[in-house]
C-alpha cells in the first residue's frame, strides 16, 4: 500500500467514520508493519484531541443587552399584551387607576338624580323613597341614586342602584324588624363598581384575545 | 435544550421580542467565539457576532422550524465573517495579522476571568497556542475544523451551514487536519 496516498486517505476516512469493514482491516494490517504510518495516525488523533482543548473564549460583558438594544422595535400591541399577561394584578390596579383618573367616578356622580320607576302613593323624602304602610306597589320597583324604606308591600322585584334598603325600626315597640315586605327578588347594584368590573373584564378579554 | 430553543423561536416568530433575549444569551459565547476565531480580533468579532444575531432576528420568518436553529445561526455568522475577511483592506488585513495583537486581545479577555492556580496556567498557554494555530489556517479550512471539533457539528450539518457539497467538506477537513498535524506535531 502506498503510505501517503492510500493509507493516509484511509486514516481520514476512519476519523470521519466512513471506513468500511474491509478498509478497516486493510488499514490495520498496514499499520502493523509501517512505523511511519503509525506515527502519522497517532499524530492525527492527537491533533484532534488538542483542537478540542483550544482556549474557550467568552462573549464580552453586556453582549446580549447590546444586541437587544439594536433590534428593531417590536409592535407595541405585543409589548403591552405581554406586560399585562406577566402582571395581571398590576394590570387590574392600573386599569382601576386609569378609570379613576379619567373621571369615571365624577362622571357617574354627576348623574346622581333620584329616579323612581313609579311614584303614585310613594313618599319621597330627600334621597329616600318610602313605600308607606298600607300601600301595595303592584309590579317591579326600581330606585336609582336613593334609599328605599318599605313599610308597605311590593308585589314584585326591587332593584336598587346606588342605594340601600333601609329598615326602619319601630323603636316604640322595642322591635328591630322591617315592617313591610317585598314579594320578589331584591337586587342591589353599586353601579360604579359593577360598571368598572364589567369594563375591566371587557378589556381583559380584548388583551388576551390576540 | 434544542426543544427550549425551538419554543423560544416560536414566540419570537409571533412577535415576542423578549423571547429572543434567551436565544441570544444561550448562543452568545458560541457565536462570539466562532467569529473571534474566524476574524482573529475582538473588535470585529463583537461587531460581526452582534450583526449575526440582529440578522437572524430580522429574518426569523425565513427560518424553517423543521431545521436546527443553531445551524441556521452559524450559517449567518460564518457568511458574515467570510464577507468581512473579503472586504478587508490590504493594510487592515496586515494590521490584524500582526503578531501580538491577537495575544493582547486574548489576554484582556482572560484577565477578566478568574485566575487559575499556577499549575493550570501552563495548560492555558497551550490552549492559547492551539487557538492561534487554528486561527492561522486558511479560512476555508479553519471554518470547517472549528465547526467540526469545537462546535461539534456533523459533516452533513457543516455542509448545510457552509452551503457546500459534503464531498468538499470531507476534502477540506482532511486537508485542515493534515495542516494542523504539522503545526501541532512538536507540542
Ligand atoms: Zn505506511
């Protein structure tokens, strides 16, 4: 076998994992007899070991930061969306403050006129609506921006927006009881918060949709 | 790790820039080192390595998810280094190759790392010598030797990275090994 041509060629094929079985035998037989090729083969294998131990070099400090700063700006929507997802509680707080700042409360308060769905036989004292004793309201009753005292009867649902159901105590008899009755569902809505909650849910849905 | 990188790349493709930070952080030393060995100096290596990451980000949509991201990234980096070597003015080329410049760069790199006890300093000198001998190979052999033995890519992957036929990769790695054998024989 020609050392420089064939044997060295086989050595490199061996190093690349390309040697066939017969070629492997051929190389082994030659190496047993040829000292020059033994040395050559040994040097090649050692070279590879040495290459592996070449000095490791680290990137300079702040390399990643510098790259990130040079990237083109990402779409704003994505940036906000990611922030919201990472900080759900802060997001809720932020939304709350945005509403506060944008004057939701004051806007709501301006619309504070007392509204009652029906007025016949009812007494209105300031911001309080009274269903007097002996009076029966047929159907549903809605009171907005006011309190309600039921001394009579309501034959229907009662909805209170921004107001409370006051229970007038009959102190003379030493009893603490509501004297009237509501023959339906009582629903109280603190509408400012209800509305904010509704809006917040709406905004969240919008954020997480994309 | 491949799987984590794959997931990060998906996020980057969706427009999540922060996911790319992890990708850069994971590959920064490998790519910087590759550029450093190709170019022989720290300044150009940093410049080109950054450029490689930026290009990969900008062109992320042309990256095929079924392939290995590292292969694609090395391809960009290698092409940029070869481009830079070609564009060098003759006098700049001489400057960069002046003996000692490399060593100085290397030294400042090392100085920032933890000092090793006396016994291992000798091996650091040897490691540096080997690095310099690899850097002294012609670029077309150097890139393949580095990709094969320092970055552990397969010959087929190297063929993809450099966009040259597998047969050519084998011929060049063969010549590269022979050249280094002669340079490192007396070590
Ligand atoms: Zn022989």
